[in-house]
C-alpha cells in the first residue's frame, strides 16, 4: 500500500515539527508535512520519530507491510532479548500508527487493529516464554517442550477493547487467564496451577514494567472471577462454576467482547462456547437495560460527571455523550436480543450497531449517526493520548491544550471545532438517553366484550377508590392492556391481573411506580401470564412490593455478604424479639419474591436462582442465631464453652434450593467440659443446648403475622428422630466414626456451617473431612447405596409424568451418586457439580459419563426448579396454563411438550444406566 495522506494536522509547535521533518529529507513533501504536523503537536511522537528514524522512513512507504514485518520479527527474536525487543516493537508500531492515523492513511479499524495485533502477539510470546521456562525447570507436571506451543493449556482471554480489536492509542490491556485443568492428572493439578500462576505473573510484569526502553502494555488481570481472592490464573472449571453460580450482568456484558488472544487458543474457544448460555440468554433480558442505566449513573456519580456538557476538561470516554454511552447502548441492546439472534453477537461497537440495524432492533439512521459520532470520539481520544502517551480521556482544560487537540484534528479554529464537538456530545446523550429512559404512551387497545366487562369492574376495587389513583391509573391502563394482549394467553393473563388488582389495598404509590418504570408493568404482566400462584401471592402480600419500589429490585444479586447487611438493617429498627422475628420473615419474603421474579423473567437461570434462594436461607438462619442465643441467654445464661454451631444439610448445605424448599438443619455444640449454664435459670449442658435448638426451630417455623420463615427438618441429626436435637461435638464425631450408617456419611458430604463460633465451625468441618477420608474407603459404601436406592424407589414412586426429583435417573438418584463420589474420594465438595468433578478426578467415573451426568443435572434441576416456582403441587401441564408451559419450555430449551417429554425420558434413562453401572462395579 502506498502511503498517501488524506489529511494533515496543523503544527502547534512549528519549530519542533520542522526539526522532525528534517530527519526525513528523502520522503515526499506531503509525507514530510504530515511528519511536521504530527511532531509539532505531539512531543511523544516527535521523540519516537527520532528514536526509530531509520526504521520509520522506509516503513512509511508501505505501512501495512512494515507492520506485518515487525510483528513477524518479534516472533523470531532470542528469548533473552524478548523484553527489550517487545519494547522496540511498541515504539515502532506506536509511531507508525500515530502517523498513519493523523494522516488518514489508516481507518479507525486499522489503527485499533494494529495496536491490538501487537498486543496479541506480545501477550502470546510472553506467556509461552514463561510457560516454557516452567517446563524447562520441571515445574509443570507431565509437560514437554512441545507443550509450550499451547502454553501448557493456559489461555489469555482478551477483554474489553482488546477483545474487540479496539485498543486505543494508550490503552492498558484487560486479560483473564485460565487453564485447562483436564490436561493434567488430578494429583498434579495443584502443582500445575502454581507453575501457571507464576508464568502469568511474570508475563504481566514483563509487559507492564517501565524500563529505560519504555513499556509494552499496562496489563490488568482484575476482570477474572472473584479477583480479590483468586490467583491471577484459575482453572476453566472453577471459572465456569463461578459464572454459573455468581456471574453478574456486567460480566455478561464484558464477555460480549471476550476473545482468546494468546496461549491455548483452542481451549479458550471451547471455554467461551461453554459460557454461551451465561452471556447470551434465550429471552429478552430487560434487566440489562436497568443495569446499564444504573452503571451509567454510578460512573457519573463516581467521576462527578452529572453537570452540563462543557468542552474544556470533558471526559471523552465516561462523560455525557461520550464513548462509553455508545458502548453501553450497543452492548445492552445486544444482551437483550442476542440470546435469540446470534447475528447480533458482534464484538465490535461499530459492528454491533450495524448488526442491530440489520436485524431491525435499531433504526438505520440512528445506527449510522452513532457510528459516525463513535468514530469521531475515538479519533479525539487517540489525539488526547498521543500528546504525551498518557492514559487519559480528558480534554485539556487550558485553551492552549484545546488548541493543540483541534490542530491535531486538522482544525485551525478551536471555537468552531469545540462547537461541533459539543453538538456531537449532545446528540449522543439524546439518542442513548432516550433508550435508557423511554417515553410511554398510546391509546387504549380494542377489547372483547368479556374483557371490557372485567376492565369496567376495576373501578370499584379498593386500589382505585381515590380520584388520584384513578387519574394515575388512567394514564397507565392502555399500556397495561397492550402488554397483557401480548401474553401467550390474553384471557388467562387478564383474569390473573384482575385478581392481583382486586387484592391491592391501595394504588397511588404502585400506579405512580408503574408510570415512571414501565418495566414493572412487564413484571406484573409476566407474573400474571405465567405464574397465577405468584400473582395471587402478590395481592395477599403487598408488602413485598416495597422491595420493587426500593429501586434495587432489578440490580445484580448482591451476594451473601451484602445480603447480611440488609438483614441486619431490617432487624435493627426492632427492639422487641417477636417483632424482629416478624421483620426477618418480611425480609425473607421480599428476597425470595425477588429471586422468583428474576427466575420467572429469565433474569436469573435455575442455577443462579438456586444459589440465591440458598443465600437468603443461609443469611436468615445465620442472622437470626445471635438474637435467638441472646434471648435464650437472658433467661438461662450464655452458652457454655464454645457454644453451638448450626449446620445446613441437604440442599441447603449444597446451596441449591428452590422456591418451596424447606431447611435441613442440625446443631452441634462444644461445652468444653462445662456441666451447665450460668444464668438466672441455669440448665444442665445437654438440656441447655436441646432447648436452645428448639428455640431456634421455633424462631424459624412459628406462624406470625408475616407467616413462617421456613419449615425445618432435623432428621439428618445423629440417630435421626430418636437422637437429641443437639449433639455434642465429641458425640457427633464418635457417632460418625463408629455408628453412623452409610446414608449418614453421604449426607455429611453436604454439611455446611451456617452460624456459631468460627473456631468450632472449622473443627466440625475438619472432622467432616476426617470422617469422609476414614469411611469413604469402606467396601460397603456402594452396596449400601444400592440398597438405600431400592428402598427409596419402593417407598415412593415418581409423582406424575413430569417428576424430576424422585425415581430412577432423576435428581435424587443422581445426587446420591455424586455424594458417593465425594465420600469415596474424601473430597470437601458439597455441590453436585463439584462432587461429580471429584468423582472424575478420583477415577470413579469416566469423563463421558461425568459430562452426561452434569448435563442431566442441569436439565433436571431446571425442570424441578421451574415447576416449583409455578406450583407446590405435582407438575400438571394443563393446570399451569399456557404461560407456565412456555416458561418451562424456555427453561429447558425445548420447543414443545413432546420434545420435553422425550428429553426427560432419554435423560433419566441415561442417568439410571450410569448409576446402575456404578453400583454394579
């Protein structure tokens, strides 16, 4: 390609520009003029020109070829010179890109593509270099020199702008580093991880470190799962588990741009494929709009960007009308519809806008205008950074600084340039803001006579008694009716909405919320169209709507830590013990309702909802425990010794609950030799803890104005119903070692401390692992499991045609096998997925069978959790209505009930075969 400038910056410092041009006497006049303009505006570029003059002069005759040659060159350098040569390449590509950009020789995509190409190559070379070093030192188990070609299964995922090929002139690079743990024997994985973590750290240091020769790229590894507590490189299995259980909306958005860029590219591609259901959901994800809008506001709050648009000091990335606004706009629309339309899954911002327009999700003129603004914004961003190679997005505040940027854009009139930019920023704000806060309106749709009669009856309901309520409702009624008409069965949805409205005691506040937040109308319509039981629950428990009105109802799941803070805050205002118990019930209802709604609307899948239900239950038990103890101690004195620990068992221990789950609990205490308590009414130790346990059960199960908190089952304690409700630590350990049945050891695999003394919690968990190691090798484990399985099936047959839990090849069958893997391998894993992996790692099951079981578990759990959300009765497809059936089909990714029936039969048969084969061996 011939270097032919189409534009030229105006030198801000003509003398500096002339000095730079004099370095290249043999270049054509127009190229020398470009050199003068570039160096006259950017001291940084001028310095690079002087450093790399001999390379740059011929490179400017064919920049594409020069770029390709430089990328190839660094791939062949001696390993001991890699750091220096990468820095040399960064200087060369930097100066070539800057000149080609300023001269209009390269498009925006070519500019960002060149920078990304260098980043990809640098990361790949550095990663493989340090993995090869670990192999040479014998630190990567089983690896040979050839494994360095794929970095020993280690892959760097390029995120953000690097993933999209959109690096700016002074970008840092965001990477997530993962490794394929299946390349290593289970016994070698800890050692392999340590070696790969070292390689990752050294790679990041080589690229980021500033030396006398400069730096390559500032490298950020903090986008990985749980970055504050995880190493810089984690296994793909761990990452998948995290995203399945805890992944948030911003992480889904981040993975739109994710791309394997270095190391084991094939393994990275497989990981991204496995993550597809997490990123691209099969439904319209309305929460993404709210999440993106909230993020916009948080950024503005954090950066103080709420004021009017002013050019001096404006943040071209985060400010009003800036680059991030266009990116949020594009990515949010992609998240909403990309689950159903794969064409929309474009990593790039410009490409994403084009695809949205092509598929009818965005008007073509809006896409074209935003694309033009985006290109101009990126050009300005590059010039701001080119001045001194600074990672900044702020326009200068001083007039002379703005003059410099305007001249780099080829504009001699700074005031005119500023006015044009101001209008561009205003238009971006206008176009994107309208999406995040759309206007509602329209006339009332045509209704059938029967529907008209129902609607006319609304005027007599309590919620519409006041004139104010009627006036507000009149404005939103057309939109409610339109959305009800879009339900799968309009008549069903209208009748259920009628029941919801009839049960509301008042309406002004709720109707006002509908008017300002149309997505809430979608929420109510979804509930009415899909889950009549949840609609009826809403009308009986209007208090849960406080959670919706609170503004964070559609925010990402906060996690157990933040959840505990809200629990404590909910109880902090109550001084009376019973009022605290009632406040706990109100809190739990709101959060369980929120989880149910998110599941129903597809904002969280079945696995996410299961973890959220478990978080609510765990926090409720742990949060109540100190108050129960304090109330009991007021009469009988503080707990003797180290006190008691509450353990979650069963599904609670495994953190996998559904909408109607009860709680399996046991209580273990350590009195440390104390014979009794010391209080106004002292009790012997055993009686003290038995009665304290009963107080906890009462606190959870007693009917109160807000209902029960949960039903509790204590039958998993030692000796079951015949044993004491609280067990001493010594007795518990001795029982497990000497008397417990195999089924009790299986149950122990899921035991999880919820509340009590941290030291005692740790000791109990250590004893749990000790028991598993001691008893898991007993040859009677599998025969006992086979006998228990037969008794279960003889006692209870599958509850209807759509049963997902009880019966051969169903959830309980699969979970018992998974528990046997944890027991026999002595693994600490509590969750089914982790227990299956433990079985695979221990050689108790083959990889193919483990994958079948994992896939079957996901399918069966989605059917079970979805059914429990719709009804607490055996699943009856006719009774749940058309909306409920559509919800279940979406959950299990089936087109028809016949397809679901066939898949259920095939899945349970496959699981049963694997279970029976495992028992036979």
